[in-house]
């Protein structure tokens, strides 16, 4: 791998990391460099901004959720065709959860693992020389994490810059830029983070403005010089074609999954089996569990349907794999529009690299899943902002019900909400949803749910086989106001293994959960 890399870190969220990262990526591209963005931790929004800035797909590098082999594979892929990789830290640089060394989920884990230097962004509003004390703390906190330089953000004046910058440089730490306070460099936010890149009518112009600011404010040449060699210690091969999927034309490894049109050849008819969710006859999941996955028997000898609140976590899988989740089908109908956007890019990339085909459709445009597909996936997003339109999408609803009668359907977070009976929006208006599961959700009675999660599956579903332990996270404000009569999909644990009880729902071939899957545990 010949790429160089660095991490853009900060003491906390809201320091300006995203604006610096996006503007820096576009500025590097202007210089003719193949720049690639990455994001530490669980974040499905920022990578879309990185892609918009560079023209190269973004990627998540999550040291907690991803087994080391998968993390190295994705890191190697990020650097393979890039001159420089800029990794944006989630929250504060050292923020993660208590975990074995190198598995906390923090950006500092990546700095240690790949020997990458850190460009520290300090919001110096309301302080001056004290910024040097903060910087010194970062330098001293962990000698294995090298702070290579500092960017001062939200500087009020030249005097302010000099007071803070000179104090930091007396420590021997270079200040490679200072950014004046400017509301135009902020990116609009809403309850789940930044407003999505696809919703910015003038996104490219805004990124250009950010790049202009960074070119005026940063010493771009020095930033490039401080980037270190981006080396994966034990690089693993990229995901290879899964032999259980029949041959298809070579897919794009890093896909554009915008809605497509055209004739589609019919898929092979899957063979029926008894459904694990209650004996309903239906098709077999097109992709069987990969070798090395956990079997249907759980720790202690019980089956996946045996549940108690004190159940222990299964032991880690013996085999590490470079595939996060196996493709759930040969042809995957993927909901894709302003209401359904939260799907990790590495999942779609690896599914396609393994030979699966993605067939996007838009529920907001009243489109139904393609009948040639053998599985349907409703990702997370903002259905609460579009509940009225979704409730009126009769063709979408009829098509989903036809599909779910014979083929698996899975919904994550927002997709799970739409699979339920009703969704109450922020104004207290209740909208009828698909009714494929029996629960009801509310955004009016909201409460934040946030954190890493581990889910042990209680039945076969598009995420994996019964008994599989999957790592991911929750981040939502909507609440489950009626759990409904359905069987739970998974036994849930927090990031440190504390049991959280049964979670999600399953009925016939339909499954759903607030949980966002990132990778099988390993």
C-alpha cells in the first residue's frame, strides 16, 4: 500500500472535524491527489460527504464492531488506489467503550494500529492560552498516539490566533492553520446528525466553499507532509466471490446504488422450507451461513428460541472473516430514497463484490420491490419526516405485502418502523404503516437510544443464521409504544456484554429491529 494517511481528531463532537475533513479532502483533490475519506466508529452519514468531496466512496473503520481481519481489509481497500487517506474521528479522539486493547471503537485505536499521525482540531472560542494545556494533555495522554499538528478553529481575531497559537508552538507542537469564526462553514444538522448529503440542493458549491476556507486557513503542504505511511500490518485479501452465488456480470466494488431502471432477468425460484418464525411455508434464504459461523445451538446447549434475561453472551467465533455480513440474497431489493438511506457502504460494496445484485427502489415514489429479487431490505433513515407520503404509497404497500408472502423482508431502525402497524410523527399525527409486523412507534414521544450493541439472532433472517452474534449499534429517538404480538428477532447486549433483553420482531418471513448491523462478531 503506497498511500499516506492521517487522522483528524478533536477533544469532542462539535469542534469542527467534519468541516475541516470535507474541506481538506476537496482541497487535496484540487491539487491532483487521489484523496479518500474514512470515518471511525458507527456513522453512515459522514462517509457520504467524504464521497461527495472526493468522488471516491467513503468507508467506516470501526475497531469495536469489526473483527481485526475485516478492519484491515477495509483499510487496505481504502488506501489501495489513494494517494492520501483522511480519517475523521467520531466524537473525541480517545472516545470509545471499555474493551480489550485496540477494540474500543475510538479513532485512537486506528492511530495505534496503523501508526497514523493526528491532526488535532481545537475549538478555541472562549479561550486562548488554555488551548495549549489541552494540546499538551493530548500529547501526553498516550505516547502511542502521535499528535503531529494543530488546527485552531473558531478564531476570533489575529490577536486571538497569536495568543493561542504561540502558546501551543512553545510546546514544540506545530500549528498548521487557524480558521476564523464563520457560520457559512457549518453543515446543517438534525436529530440523527448532519442533514444527509443527498438533501443538500447546493452540496458541491458548499463543499467548494469549505475547500476555499481550508486553502486560505491551512498550510495544506505541511498537512500533506505530516501524513504518515498508511500501512496495514497483516493485510488480508479483499472479499472474494462467494461460491454459493451464481455468476453475474462483474459488479462495481464500490457501487453507486442510485435507483436504476431497465429490464431485469427473473431470478431462479428458491426452494420452499418450513419457516423458523412459526412454521409458515416459504423460500429458503438464498445465501446459507458461511463456514465458521455459529450454529443454531446457543451456548449452554439450548436452541436459538430459548431466551432468558440472564443469558450469557456466546463465545467469540473461532474463524475471522473479511466479509462483514454474507449477502442476504442473489438479488437484493434495497429501499433507497430520502426516507431510507442509512446503510453502511462496506456492506453493499462487499455484497456486490461477492456477486450479489442490488435493485434499488423508492418507497417515496410509490415503487414496489422488484419481483425478480429474492430478499428485500429496508434500511434506516428518516421515515418520521415522510410518514404521510409513505402511508399514501399504495403501490409500495401492496408490493411489499406480495413480496413478504414468499420472500424474506428485513427492516433496520427506520425500516423497522415502517414495517409496523403505525408511526406517530413529531406533530402527534398517527400514520398507518405496512402492518407486516405488529408494533407501533412514536417520534412524538421520543427518547434518545444510543450505543454499541451485540445481537444474538433467535432465528434465520437476512442478517444471518440463528445463533449468529452480530455487532452494530442503536441510534434513534423514536420509541416503541406498542411491542405487538410478534416473536423477538434477537437477544440484545450492550457493547460490554450486559444483557438488554429480547429485541426486534419476526413474523413469517418478515424481520426487523432498531439495531443497525455492522459485522459479525469476531
